[in-house]
C-alpha cells in the first residue's frame, strides 16, 4: 500500500467528512509552484491553497521571518501583552489600503474577519441588516455561510441561517444579469424585504471567488457607493481572495475609483501562515468598545512577522507587475484553447491580473454550463500532474491561481498540462 492510500484510510477513520479535499493525494513537500505528494509524485500547483501562497510555497524570506520570531516568542495574546509586530502590520495595512485615515484589527481566518466586519458595521450604524450577493462566498461559519450566496454545500441542512441577511443578484451579463438588473435587485430589497434605513452594510467581493471569478463592473461598484452614501450604509469589500497582488494591484478595490468603508483581508496576507484582518475608516472602527473585538490567536506574532515579510516580498520582487504578466499569458493561451475545434467547448475566458478563469460549456459559442466536463477536467489535470480548482455558481468554472513567483518555464509547463487534460476530455 502506498503512503497516499494509507493516509486516505487514516483520514476516513479520523477526520470529519464535512472537510472535503479537492485532491486525493497528501502533500509531503512544496516549493514555489511545485508540490510533491507522499508517494513522491510531483505536481504543479495552480491552486496555491486557494490563493493563499501568492508568494509561492515556502518563500525563503517569509520562512526566515517566521523562524526569527519563533526564537523570540510565539504567543502572548495581544489582549494580554501586546507586541510590535501586530502594531507594525496594522501600520502597513493602513498605509496600503485604499481607505483614508484607516485603522486595522487582526484575526486568524477570513471568515473571522468577515464576521467582525459585519459586527463593526452593526455597532457603528446601530442597524441590523446586511445585503450580500448571489454567488458570493464569505465563509462557512453560521453568519458567513448565510452571507454566502449558495446553499450547497455551505449551509445545506443547516437551517435558514442568520437573520437580517438579504441577497441581491450579482451582474453577470452572459448569464442574463446586467448591471441595471443587479442594482434594481438591491433597490427591490428596500421595497420588499428591509427598509434602507435598517441596513448596516452592503458586502461584496470585487471579484467573486468561489462564485466563479466574476468581476464587479466599475459602474456597479460606483453605483453601490452612491446607494450607500444616500442611505447611510457602509460598503464592505471582501478582499480575502483578491488581495495582496492577485489582481494586478495590491487590492482589487484599487481598480475602482471607489473607497470602501471597510475591507476584509486574509489568505495571501500571511504567505501561508494563518492571519486575517479588518481595515476600516478610523471613525468606523473607533465605534467599538474596548474588549468588543479580538480573539485569543488574532494577530499571532509569528503570523504577523510572516505577513510583514510577505508584503516586503511582493514589493521588492515586483510581484504586482508580475501578476499582470502571468494573467496576460494565461488569458492568451486560454483563448487559443477556446478557438481550437479539437478541444472541448470553452465559454467565457476572463481574468484580472493573475486571477484567471474560464467556463466549460455544452457547445462552442454558447454559455450553457457543463459541470460534468468541468469535474472530468480537474481529474484529468491532476492525473497529468497539475492541481486545479473548479468553482462557480453553476459548477462549470476552472480557476487558475498560480503563484506570482512562478518561473516562466513552470507557467508554460502548467498550461501545456492543462491543454493535455483538455484533450483527454
């Protein structure tokens, strides 16, 4: 029996089945864009732990920063004995975020950041309601799974979810939802479900992650800002998946001439270490009472050190510019696949920076989703040594999340493997 098979059996006996895994092999080593499994098989990683390792696996600068911090102290709880790495990281986030006069608070996970962003908005506005969007993903906890705009699997059989959360359509023109339709959906909520003066926040991902990598149009984002300003509602941009260079900017919100009131950050923030945060206008964050925010592990000093090193690596290595170059190569190659009559039907190809996706459809030139061939493609790619993730409201989108540090030869090798997998389908 191979080590992978042995670990599969042990996992079945010991681990909750609710934690699903995209692949059936177990990682034993990883470096930049490469992963080796327990049996020694090599893979190119175009998933990066779901956009966590934008700086690649085991970036030496990040690993060294974490080791150095471990030699000093690993935990004191910021609420007990505060420490400089937490303060320094908040200072860096405040300076980087497209929010004027910002302050920050640190947590451990993206869902935790979103939960607290909603709490902060409710405390500041003294209102209960929150509007999110269909197809959105904000987490798997009780509140964040309610914000998530998809039932299966995130809140299937878990009841109706948290109260005072409402969903509007997200603009996806080739699926029949225009910007006007989406905005009318928000306004319709004010007439049928909750009055505008009872809404604390509107939350959205600038580019939907699990929902299919659909980018919010600039006119949509700007119109939401106007709606929020008109009714005293806070605009929350969930940058958990889009942040830290993934879209060709440090934050995706920078692509818009729109200032959010609150941003949530996580994933690539720590270069592989668990850390998240909420960045907000100072007068918004100042609304919370001392003791009202925090968490035992929030802003762990080792993770803070890793996060500071991650930001330095992104800046020093020009990874934001590199993100755009990677995305251009991917989109050009995908469009060539789309035009190839010998490959399965590819629908919409889209990308912003190195956040790239394409849809599998029933027939060339159409938009009818084909989730069956999407699942097959992920399997075939894995068999050939390429780790891919599917996503999307219709389950027919393949997302490409190569590290921003990927060398050109590995980028092209990964795209060659993708082409082979398409042929095998």
